[in-house]
């Protein structure tokens, strides 16, 4: 159940304790990550109900006893391990750091993509520019430099992006193809994941991916590798360029985890541009994660903090939106919502529109 964000029911002591957790949060993050990466959490897990001593961990992993103890002390405070009869055991929370794919993808994304750049969050807020992006290169947005990011950074970025989209694509394809579309325009298609799923799902459909050159090259190569070069084509576009336009005569316009990459004014401009390219019976699908439409508090927490990645690293002016903001922008663009489906995949909502 989602937390009541209109209440403040903590005692003064609880509030002060939570304040210290926030004050030391970056150190706690690195401590838990190091416990994971050095194999300490795993070896504690393997000890099962017997537990394990710091001395045995040190000997088995060939890490100094000092290093093991100082990390375990931090792990106790982070509640990823617990101590009983001078032996350490893995907590339920700690278990997720060695077994849960989503938790580890999120941790790697925060460390590899966001961590260093978050030092510049305050400047990013003040300037409405991704000041943290300079730790990787001199680009206006992360999307312009995505193909040039360091390999580990790129790996963690795509793992994060694909994990959430891959869990939803297959489940929504029957809805997308319910009108038997012949042509689909995938705006912001990235590496072509959705286009490939469409091509596999329907043997006749033609898909055009509209994106920046760097991403488009990768997507088209992936299409070629899968043998779909005759059915998946590319359309090079900088969607925010006021002189750009979208291809016409498509039955479906698809935007997945795309509009959250833009400011509200940018979203409005994109939706108006999409409307101009739509036929009378074209269906526009918007797949996004909205923090106010989540079933679980952890999802809302994750989305609200992912917004700050957009602030400091991606473009400086976008976020994970409240659904009411998106619905308002859709109306301002002159589009009519014909359906909203929540709880798709892990955390997605699908909005269907027409002219």
C-alpha cells in the first residue's frame, strides 16, 4: 500500500534517526555495494543457518580482517546482515542484493551512470541543464552521447532501460495489434527492442524507428542481425528540432519510456507533432511509468529518485511524471484519450489516444 504523503506521523526520535540515514546514505550505498561485489554477502548466504565469523570470511575471500569487520559493521546498520553468537547471517534485505535482478540492476545503474554526476545535482536544478553529464562527456543530453559512453556505463544504462520495458512489451502486443495495423511508427525506438518484438509477433507489419542517428544505427544493425532489415526501417530525427516532422500514413504511433525524457513543453511539442502526422484512424500509444499509479511504495520511491537522474544526467528538465500532468498535456495537444491500462509489466501504464 502506498504511503500517505499528506501525513507526518513520526515521533521526533524516529524523524531524527531517519535524518541520519539520509545524511549517510551515499556511504551506506557504497558499503552494501562493496559487500556484494567482494562476495561477502554471498559467502554469508552460503553459511546458511550456521552463520560465519569475520575471521572465516577473511580467510576464505583473502580480504583483510579489518576490511571485513568495517564492512560488516556498516552492513549491520544497513540491516543487510545480522549478528548472533559472534557469527553473521544474511538478512532478508541482504538476500535481495544477491538474488534479485531488479535490485542489482538498479544498484549498478545508480553507481555506474548516476553516482559521480549526482555531485552536480544542485547546479543542474539551478541551470535546468544536466551538469552531471560532464563526468562522461560534453553533450547537450545523454541521448546524444549514449553510443559513446564508457562500456560499463553503457551496459548498466541499457540493462536498466531494457529491464523495465522487456517485462511489458510482450503483454501489450495483442492490444497494439488488435486493429491489425500495417505500419507502425516507433518514436524513440532506442536499440529496436519493441520493433523487433512487433516483427516477431506479426509477419507482415512494417515498422519505422524514428530516433537520433547514434541509437538508430544500433537499432537498424540489430534488425539486420535478426533478418528484419526489409521490414524495419529508420527515420533520422531530432524530435525537438522545430523544423523536423514525423512520417505520415502510420496506423500506430508508439512511444515507450520516451516522453519522460522531455520537459512538459517538449512533451506538448512532440504530441502536437505526432498529431500532425496522424490519420483519422491512427492510434497513438504512450507507455510510461507514473509515480502516482504504482501499487507499491518501493516503485514510487524508485521512480521519484529516477527523476533526479533526468535532472543531473539526462537532460536537466524531464522527470518521471505524475499521470495527471501527462493527461493534461495530451488534452492540450488536441488528442483524445480512448483508454488507460495500469499495472502492466512491473510498473507501466498504457495510454491510448486518437485525434
